[in-house]
């Protein structure tokens, strides 16, 4: 019997949305394994004789409770009304309309149906096309490379020393320019820089002047040189914008400190009690995370908004940067972000606007604010399975599927997929120094849809606990770098960039219940199909993987396609080993690029 209480659909958000100027995606949720088939009946609301069709929906994802179905529709006249026909395993047939459930189809066309009024092209959420294909690299500028000792802080420490929350090692923009060959060789196509504007700390999240580059990093001209050098190599540049709060040396805030409620800038901040002070560990004014040196900005104040939007426009317009990563984005009012988007996109429609939000972010992703958010749910799913060993492969697959169902496809395609950052424990440390285990997590990241980001130094084996250890100086001595790990990153990034199938949405997980730590998944597009088999356990695994018959799977050591026989693929993997099989649809076998590894 169909469990109607589990069936869900509504207009908008991730359930009914425009994927492009001509294509709609319609989705519905049912209880897991409860419905055999769903037909989507749709047509024109004014005259169904001029356009109507019935589409069999695809079950594109499942989690522990639900199945998620999708149909792709190209309405002839850009408008659509529709309803669902749910077929039970026992022959039951239920129709779902906007007005409820019925055991008969609608008697009158249009009345009570779901209605997508019109596919207006300006309403389509269209993230920049380049992001989908990008591989990002995050740099904490103070710790990447010291290229110009003349701008070092007075108390600079020798490179490679032990980091503390307050010390400096002299990293700067020239240091990044000097090492662009490293990024190009790795295969990086986009750069995310932590804040570069004037501030007092080594992390620079306490901005004192949004219109100036911190002198310890260089000058505006040096930042322009870096941007131009990156662009010459096909590398985009994303700046970190801290618009939720400023630093305590920000001139308007200093005016408030000096003049109190008489300051013309008093309304630029959220003052709860005068005078400004810290009482029992709590500032009398709103701040970021109770930090006295980071007072929160009132972005609803017209002067504050004008100043910040002017800064946002300036760096896009004058230096040609390619977008903004937006710090603490969920604590800033939505109207500010709408105006922010309008301001930036007027200058560069292809600028990437990335919000730092760690929870369900649909309210910011309707196309009027951000292009995407930092995908921390993805981060946690990957770390819980590979690094923390808290979940099984089945639970991991369910979590990934659930998240894919939570957002429109074009948002999933440009989600910022990170495994660590300046705010987290380093990936290698989370993996207890196990390089082979780390490789498995990175392998999934680089073969999953969305935009992967490598945190500086991960590729050469940098480790570290929470701040400040996760902000160590980059290791530039080849003898101290993990060259095996670097080669792996380089190879997997090249694989991703070579095959669009690894950046598209074609994904399915294959269950192997007898091996709870064996992750098996397929990725595909119209040209290629890949099968990934990852052994996330400390024991050797020998297993027969269920597979479609007559698929010409190839491995790295084989130039001959060998069709699968009897629907299974026998595989033996060492602890933390993996294998990648490749089945080109119509490519020459000489171009087969597939990789396998048995961990030592």
C-alpha cells in the first residue's frame, strides 16, 4: 500500500524549478521502496490539446527513509501544469494533485493541478558556467610563501616555525606569484585567498580598511599583478569578503570608541549598552563569536551598505577578481546580499558568489543572493565515513543522496566541496597520518559533482590540529614533501579535468551489504562511464561487485575491453586500496584513462 503520509511535493525550491531557460525539473518524494513507478502528467494550462505529455519519472536518489524521483520537462509554451500518478507494487494507483490525493485522474484539466506559471529566463538560477569545471586551491596568504622580506612584520619568525594565534612568518602576495608554477603543475584552475585587506591579525578577518591591501602582503598593484598572472594561466581568483563584521581598528568603529553615542557612526554597529566594554566575557556590543576586536556591522544602515558595496564593486571592477567568498554569510541580512549580488553581477555577470554557511542554505540559493555555499554537510559526510570511521558505506551513500535531493541540480553542480580549511583540523591529521586513507577521501571529492577545493599543503602531506596548527607554513623543501601524495593529487585532478562525466550529475551507489566499508559508485555522462571501488577498511577485501552485463570495463593495466560476465566484477583490494574501471561509450581504446592502486 502506498504510504501517502511520506509523499511530498510542492512548487518551488528543490521540488519544481527551472534548470535552464527551456528545461524544468520536477521532483517528488515517496517512502523508500514503497512506489514502483511514477508518471508525470503535464501540459499547457490553457489548452492541453496544444501541448501535453506523460513522462516516466526517474528515481535519482534514496536515503534511509525516502526515494526521490525526478523528471526533466521542456514545456512547449514555457508554462506547465502537472500531476503525478503513483503506481504501487501491488497494482494500487494514486493520483497526487495540488489539492490532494485521489484514486481517479482530474475530471477537469487545470483545476487543482500543480502550476508552474511561466519559465521566465531572468528567474533561472544560473551560476557561472566556469565554476562547474573548476578545481580550487585555498591559500592562507600569511603562511604560503615569503616572496618579499622587505614587507615583513617587525616580529617575523623564521619560515617553518611553530605557529601560534598571534605570530607572523612573512607570507605575502609575491610569495604566491613565485609559486604559481606549483598550482599550474597540480592542475589548479581557481584560487581562493583568505582575506588580504588591512588588518592587525595574521588571519586578517579583523578588517580595518576594505579598500587597501595589507602592507605585510603587498600593495594593490601587487594584487593586480597576481590576478593578471593567474588569469594568464587560466586560474580564476576569489577574494574573501568579511562584511558581517570589521576589526576594532576600522576608522568608524574607532570614532565610536572615542565619541560614544555622539559618534555619527554609532548606528554602523549594534550597541546594546554604553560604554563599549567587555563585562563577564561578553562585549556590550554585538560581535563575531564574542570577539571584542570584531564588532558586527549594521548592514541595514544605508551608509554601511554603500561603503561595503563600493568595496565589493571596486575589487571586481578595478582588479578583475572573479568573485567573493563571503564570511559568516548567514548572519547578514538577506536584502544586503540581494543588493550585493546586483552590484557585483552588474560589473561581472560571471563572478562567483560563495557564501560561508554550514547548514541548510536553500533560503540563500534562490538565484537572488549566492551562486553556491561552502558544502560543509558534504565535508562532514566524507570525514565521518573515511576519517572518523563513524558510518558505513550505505549510510554514507544515503547522506550524499539526501543532500543531492535537497538542492536544485545546478546548485549541486557548483557546490564548494572542501575536506579541510583554515577553520578545521587538517585532513591528514584526521586520518591519523594514514596517507592511503586520506587518498580515498580525496578520490571521492575529486570524482563527485561540485567544485573541489584543496587546502594549501594537503597535496604534499601537511598535517595539523585546530588553529593554529592547521595554519602551518607551506613546506617547499622537496625532500620534506610527500611526493607520492602529490603525484596522486596531480593524477586525480587530471582525471577529473579530462572527463566531464566526473563533473556531471550522473551518480549511483552500488550496495555490497556483506562489506559495510566498501564504497562502490558509478559516474557517467553521455560519453563515458566510471566505476569506483574503494576499500575503506584495514583488511583485504575480495568480493564480486554487481554490475550491468556487457559493459566493456577497462583498468589501467588493460588496453582491451573485457565485457562483464554474469553481471559481476570480481575484485580484490588491499587495505585502503581502490580500483577505478572505465567504460568509454565510443572513445578509442588508446584513449582509455583509468587508474588502480593497491595500498602498500
